[in-house]
C-alpha cells in the first residue's frame, strides 16, 4: 500500500505542480501591463506551467524509486586488483603443493605441516586438520589427496591417552586442539564409532577441574562450542559451555541499544575484536541447535552490534595459553588471531545488519596479508590456518557481493 501511494504521488505530482504554477503565475508573477494582449499572458503562463510539469515527470521517478528499484549496492572492496577466482585458485594450488607423505617415527603420515613452504617438517595434527578444512572449503578434488589417508594419519598422531596437542605443547591432548582436529576429521568422513569415542574424550577434557585455565579462556570455549554444535549437538556439555561463554560477555550501551564484547579471559574487562567475533560465531551456532537458542542468538547479535558500533583494532594478535604441568614448568601454546578475518566472518552471519562498511573494511584488511596463494603472518611466516581463514572470507564475501568478480 505504501508503494502504491508513493507511485500515485509520483504520477499526479507533475499535473498538480503544473496547475499550481499556472495559477501562481497568473495571480502573482505576471502583471497584466507586461502584455499587450491578455491572451499572450495566459499562453505564457501555460507554457511555463507545462515545462515545470514535464521536468517533474522526467526526474520524479529518479528521486522516488519504485518498489522494483534495485537496492543500494553494498560497499565495494577497496582492493580491486585481485579477483576472487584468482585468490581461490592460487590458494588451492598452494595447498596441493604442500601436501606430503612422510614416514616419521615408524608411522606413515600424509597431510600438511603448520607452516606452508616448511618442507622439512612432517605432517602435523594442526597442519593436517587445516589442510583438510581447506580441501573441503575449496572443494579440492585431486587424486593425490586421499582424505581417508589423512584422517588415518591424524588418528595416528594422537597423544598418549588420546586427543591432540600442538607441536609446542607437551605430550598430552588439549581441548582446543582436539576439538579443532575432530571437526576437520568429521567433515572428511570420520566413522561414527571413532567419532563417538573421541567426542567422549573431548567432553572429559572440558571440565574446570581438569583444565581450569582453558575453561576460563574465550578461545578454548568458542572452539569447543563450535565443534560440539557441528559433530555432537546432543552433547550434555554443549549447553553448559555455551552458557559459560555467554556469561563471559561484558554488556554496554551504544546509541541506545545494548551491545556486548569479550576478552581473552572470561573475567577480563579488555575489549577484543577477535574474541568478540569468535564468541558471536560460536553462540550463533549454539542458537541453531539448543532448545533455548533464543538467548544465545540475542547474545551473538549483541556481539555483532559491538563490532558494528566500535572503532575496531583489526591488527593480528597473539594469545598465549600457559598451563602448569607436574614438573613445575608450563605447557605453552601460542594462538594467532587473524582479527580482520574473524570480524569479517562474524559480520557475514545470517541476520547481521548494519555492518556493511565495517565488513568491507575487514575484508580489505584481510586481503592485505595475501600474496600468491598464501597469507602471511606479521613475522612473515605462512601459517596454513591463516590461508584457511583468508580463503574462506574471500569465498564467502564473493558470494555475498556479486559485484566482486
């Protein structure tokens, strides 16, 4: 009804304006003593009124577009020199080039190392899990890569007692790495029995008594929540973990609406764009599988609102997880946060609104680290996880903004 009324105004407006102009010219603007013949005065007023009506008729639709008018185009990527097809193709070639088969400590392994172009290192759990994610995300189909072989290699790389850890950690499985590897294997076709056993193992790790540091860190909780949402949505631990993550939000007011942000630790008041984005993504996924999902979706939207309303620091950051071990030393893991990629992924969640400018900025910042099929960390290394995150952002943004070819 609103569009019909507006269209009627556009159609009748020129005629009405012409009549008003005609009367105004005769009554106020054209004195009779200007014209030797009265008829000329009426003709002149008529021609002027007709011109005004025609001008409004011609330009009125441009000022007031109809319901079928195309919506305003979203902000365009500020890096037009690179095409999404080139980014995806070159990233796929880089992943294929880094696939390796190696015998290490009596075990045949197939997969990837954590850093691209690090040819002397055998396949690792972190590297191979990200390689599998890239193969799936970019739909890489090449006879050189046997996904089942990579899954078997990952199973062989488990730590004593089960689970996985990064190469810088000790000989004990940790929840953040175990969750990440498990989700990658699930996407590649992990059998149901093995998955069930590994889910139970992961659930046992997700306990404050077992891992007080991990259960207080936003990074660990977001990985665990996202993984369980994907591979074990009925897990009794999922609701508790999602609620714990939600309770770690810090609320504030922005332009009359409530927004929320997260920090490295649930009890820290620091503002982190990367952790807020990760929390929003994890809570959005939890909202899709939990019976009380509305509260988690509201919290995810509050996090997205904070990302949209804040002056974000999009620089990449490092986070260190240091867990004490029995011999008095520590088990250390350095987590790299590709901040602009995480922010871009959060702002592309279904239902995210009002963040198109911030999204374009985050995508642009993501692509600044890209060169020749890989993404580079601030120390100039080429971690495979960074290439995965960058390629996924490029793919998803290209699907969202069709003008980027």
